[in-house]
């Protein structure tokens, strides 16, 4: 099934609430069970489960070709799964696509706004597509342009917007009909760091307003910043899930970092760190830093500090940090996040420390 997403079938009619939602008032806003999608021999999704509680953000994190867009297309009723089932806002995407469409907004991976209309005209048009009277559509557009700091650009053609502005307009467009559930497919890909950070701020405001968001991203930083839950996908399968802390913990503990002022003592310091932590430390001569994994938390850090002080070593910086999500991904998949799909080595291996 293909076509635009939106309430294209008239004003909201009284709709039967699925029986199970009366038993489960806190049922997830998005729930998927065993989604499978094949394109010929290619398995784009190999049985994916998802559960996104109302009012929360889940990030589907994965490299190119992982199956992120495929999952979003199924959940937003643009494509049908070969196996499995999903409900969005309480309705089955396969049997009640219209009900689902009335309640969702979708910002596809590629911009969908019309470049030959101004920002304001785009939003008014979308409002009218959603059956808003023209006057209300204009009010809603003005409101959203303000919210997305596009008021100054309201009468500029969308085709002349910068990448960041277009992404914000895309996002505004998905909100015209006040959806309960938002799907954002790589909302910040291609944006420069400043535009990305501006968009994150906007997304955080949206989350505060209570919508449920499923976003896809290739940026660990983005998942870490925005998501309550992260689902890591690779080659069509979920390879890990949890919040950022839990995922980082899967890599096995924190890293202790010691930076010293005197490079000539780096090897001595490395030996002490190795002895105390019982792990092989990594030395970075350029940064005059020794790092080693620890399962001892703050106590482990204190042990290292005490041992260094006892042997009279000066320390410039001493830190305890969780592994980055990049390191998590490396551990889980054996390949870096940015690796080309076809070159990725699917065999998990220990993260190099
Ligand atoms: N219409 C299609 N026909 C054939 N193969 C497809 C089609 N759509 C997706 N695929 C394949 O399914 C797999 C998953 O694609 P998908 O677009 O879901 O990945 P993605 O995680 O969104 O990647 P990206 O980060 O590049 O957007 C890929 O191998 C892709 O080539
Ligand atoms: Mg995609």
C-alpha cells in the first residue's frame, strides 16, 4: 500500500477502541512484533520487535542499509510487512491503516515539502489536506513557523531554504495535524553541527509536549541525547536495546583515564594503572594519557589515584568515563558505525581498548 500519510478520509469519526487497550491503559504507542520484510532474496527486516511507551522517544540506530527506513515505512502504513504485526496509537497498521494515518506524522528521509511553495504556503496546503478550514490552516502555519524559528522565512520559497531550515519545515509539516505519534527518519542527516543541535532543541520541546517519537539515526550522539530507549539494528535485526547507560554497560564497565604532565613517565604510570586495574592499559603518547577499563567505578578510580600518589606521580587529569556509544556499536557488531554495509564484518569481536 502506498500513498501519502494523513487523514485523507475525512474528519475523525468515532472509532472502536481495540479491546486490549481497555485492559492495558498503558499499552505502548508503537508496538511491533516479529516484523519481517523481504525484497526478493534480500531480507531487509529479519523479525524486529519494538515497544515505544506513550510520550517517550525511541531511537532506531543503525548504519546504512540496516533496515531503519523499512521499519518506519511499515509502521507508518506506507509498506506492508511480509510477516509479523504492528500497532500504532492502538490500531493495527495492516488492518486499520486509515486510523493509524490520522494519528501519526511522518518526516521521511528525503524532504517532502514542495520547493516551489513558500514555507507558509506549504504548511497551509498541508493543513487543508488535513481538512482544516483555510483560516485555521493559516493560523496553524503561523504558529508552527514561529515554533520552528522560520517566521522570517515564511514567504521565501522552500527550495531556497538551507538544509537545516528545510528539515525544520519538514518537521513543522508533520505537526500540522497535531499527531500523537511522530516518525522521523534520520531527521538530522546532512545537517551541519549547529543546525543539528538546533533541531535537537526543537525535538526536545516536542517531546515535552507529550508526543511519542520514533526516530532513526546513524548518530550515536543523537540517540544518546534524545532517546529514552535505543534499539540498535544491523542487517535487519535488533542486536541490542536499552537506554544509553545500559548499552554502554554492555561493553563492560567504565574507562579510567590518567593524563600526566611529564611524557617521560608515561610508561611507569601505565604500569601502575595496569597493576591496579588488572587490565592492559592503552597509552596515547600525543595526549600523554593512559586509559584502562575498570569495573570498580569510583573506588577503582580512587585506587588508581592512591597508587599514583604513593609513587609520587603528578597527574594533570584523572577521569572515569563510560564508553561512548560508538565503542558500544563496535563491540556489538565488530564494525564501526560508519562502516559501509557491505564491508561490515558481522562477527562480534571484543572492542579494542
Ligand atoms: N524497495 C526496495 N527494493 C529492494 N531492496 C530494498 C528496497 N528498500 C530497501 N531495500 C534494501 O533493504 C535493506 C534495508 O534498507 P533500508 O532503506 O531500510 O535501510 P536504512 O537503515 O534505512 O538505510 P539508510 O541509513 O541508508 O537510510 C537494504 O539492503 C536495502 O538495499
Ligand atoms: Mg533509511
